[in-house]
C-alpha cells in the first residue's frame, strides 16, 4: 500500500504544472521541495544516528554560495558549479564532522550551532566575495541541454523535482543498505554496535557527510531556483525551521521530511496575511509533538498501518 | 596603553552582562541537564517588560527592573512546569527541540506585541564619567556594580541558606537529593525562576546601552553557551570566569583585530575548546 501511495504522489508531482494554472503556486511547491531536500539531510544525521546538527543551514549556505559565486564570479556553467557546491559542502562537512563527532548529545548540538553561526558570520561580513547582507543577485539559469531549456517556472520545477527524487532515492537505498542499518544500530545502542565490530566514528562521519551533501544540493537548487541569495538563508533560525518540518513529518522516516515540509508550507499558505505569526502556533505545536507524539505524521501513520500491512 | 585600559573597562561591562546570562544557563544545565536554547529569548522578554515599565507605566528604572525579574521568574516557572519537567526522561534531543519551540513562540509573540523595530531604552543614568583618563557612562558603572551585587547575592543564597543548599545538592546528585527528602521538582522550578530572573536583570541593564528587538536573544544565547562550555557545563563559578574571559577577548579583538568578526570570537573559542577537549574545560567526571 505504501508503494501505491508513493506512485500516486509521484504522479501528482509530475502532473502538477498541468493541474495548477497559477505559476505562483508552482513556485511555492518548488521552494518546498528545495527545503525538503535539506530536511532529508537533517533526517540522515538526526533520524538515523540521533545527532542534532544545528549548523545544518550553514551547509545549505555553502552549497548555495558556491553555486552562486562560481556562476556569477568565475563564469562557470550551472552543472559543474552544482557539483562543486555539493563537493564543497561535503568536504567542509567531513572537516567539521571529524572534530564535532567526538562530542556527544548536547555538546554536539552546541558545537554545530557555533560552527553554523561562524559560517553565517563569514557570509555576512566577507562583503567583497559574498556581497554582505545584500547577497548575490542575478544568478543565471542553468544552460540548456540539447533542446531542453531551464528558463521558466515549469522546467525549473521539474529540475527541482528531479533533485528531490534523487534525494529520496538515495535515502531509500541508504536506509536499506548495510550502512543504513549500521546508522540505526548506533543510534539505538552505541556500545552494542561497537561490540559487534562497527567502526562507530567512521559510520557517524559517513552519515554526517551524506547529510551535508544533501544540504549542499538543496542550497545549490535554492541559488538556481531563486536567482538570488543572502546570508539570512544560512542562519540558526533556518535550521530550527527545518527541524520543525522534520519533527512534524516524522523523524527517521522516509516520507517524513517531504510530508512535514509540504504540510507546514501549505498551512502557512492558508494563513496568508498573518503568515509571519505562524510560529505562535508552530512553536507550541513543536513542544506538544515531542511530548505526546514524537513519531510525527508519517511515524504515526506507519505505526497505525503496521498492524495490517507488512512493509 | 590608555586604549588598553579603556578596552579593559569595556570588557568588564560586557563581561558582567554575559556573566548574568550565562549564570542562569549554567544553573539550569547543572541541576537539570537541560540546554535551554530559549534562555536568550527570556532575556529578550525581560528587556521588553522593563522597557514598557519605564516608558509606558513610568514606574522608574529600578522598579521596572524588579518588575521584569518577577515577571520573568514566573515565566520561568511556567516553562519548567509545562515544557521541561514532562520531558525530563525523554532523549536529550527532544529537550532541545522543545526549547526551540519555546524560542519560536516567544520571538513571534514579541514581534506581534511589540513590533519588529529596534527600540531605544532611555537610561536615567547617561551622564559621562571621567576617571583617571578613562571614559565611561554612569550606566556602564552601574552595570558592573549591579552585576557584582547580584552574583554575590546568588552565591550567598547558594552557599549560606538551606534552600540554596538544596539546589547544590540536586546539582550534585538528583537521586541522592530526592532520597534525603529534597523536593527536586521544587528545586527545578526555583532554578528556572532564578535563571529567568537573572536574564531579566541582565537585559534591563544592557537595554539602556544598546537597542532592544525581538531577535536580540539569538546572539546572546549562543555566546552564553560558549561561556558555559568554556567554564565547564553547569559550573556556576566557571560560567562567571568564562563570561569575563570571553568579554575581554571580544573587546580586545574588536579593537586590535577587526570589529566585523568580533562576534565570531565566542564561537571560535567554543570550537577550539571542544576540538581539543570534547567534554568541555573543567568537566566533572566524564
């Protein structure tokens, strides 16, 4: 049944540009997909290994700034710039991970928060490179591949959708692989995992790098889709927002990041006019969720259906 | 050399404020192992309470500070009771997530009620004082003295009163404290009240030399975390020493290196410490 739901969702996503005539709505959904990619990254590290990376948005920023700068300053085309953005994010992720993963629990969260804020401070203050608070504008659209052009809402939507599909595919493959099971084994019981011969440090680092890769990919997509970029996209509050989406969707589930992001973006849309006050509801909701419903929407759904559907 | 002493004085002012904020955070962490990411937003709320006390209710500076302390102590109790106590057996990450929820709520509440603009808090003590060639405002001197008085009062309370001793007992061993008949829940509530009250006092003190806004809690909270990691998570004297060290480092780096990256120092220090000592300086046990 879950497979049927996935196919249905994919069909709706592909048909969406033909279903909604307003390009405004398409833009909102595409932006939600981009956020969802970053939330998948957060899910890899928090959901699979139980570590909360509060610097996640900074890695999103590394990908985004790399893509934006390589195109506007170095004149690279989009595709190699996107690749370089993801690589930059992963390399930095590896460096930060090697150090931060020696800490545990609260220390890890505080450490990564500090790294994230430092990176955001650099984005704000290195004005010659990053344009300071104004950021970077006029990032060109991707060059056409053959007769396929990427200038316009619909092709960009499909490009973002493809990145999201790739992200989900990676997460499913990882989840079902030996390494994915090792992630979960460590989250459940670190000592037991170590006793069975798992190299805990290396496995954690792998998860962290995968997580920062997805953050970088999302950042690159953000720069491409919006055509402009500022340091406010990389702050601690953005990480907090992604965390909110993840908790509501369901930590550690495959569909959770997408469901949480889409549901909250949709609710925010319904609150037009009072949208900036949405956290008056979302804040207490987060508190209530971790207390009474830590599984989130998808986790709850899985538990409900687990009784009569074998996964 | 003159510039050096002037920066020393500025560092002392900023350090006093950091100490009051970090102290509250350390107190909560020490007794409940809760990293209260919403602490900076309690500080922000305190600044607004005092601001409206002075500008709208016209009750004067010191009564406004008292009002802010009382109101925030109540908010602290409410938070402990409604948010953190029910999560005391949940995974660490859940506590952080709940704190993030509280932080979002408080920041938006401030934006709705007070507007997003920066506001100027009028200080009744804005005369400039010259002393041995150094320049300071009266407010800056008041900050140094008031912070010292509050810290001494807190130490006296923790070390010389029975109620204070219960806090120390819970910090040392929660189960043991409960066994000898200490009401640990009451201690947790008390700690949250003191912590939020100190944040309100710090906010009232600083508000009159800088601007207040709904987002003023964000930088403060991260610096406070840097400080308590520096001072050993949960250690009260450590938090005070850490606060002054960080403030001096920022003050001198701002003058002699670059003021753009002044705010990054705290995080640089934090990253360095945790790089070489993943459990923090002066950590108790493991």
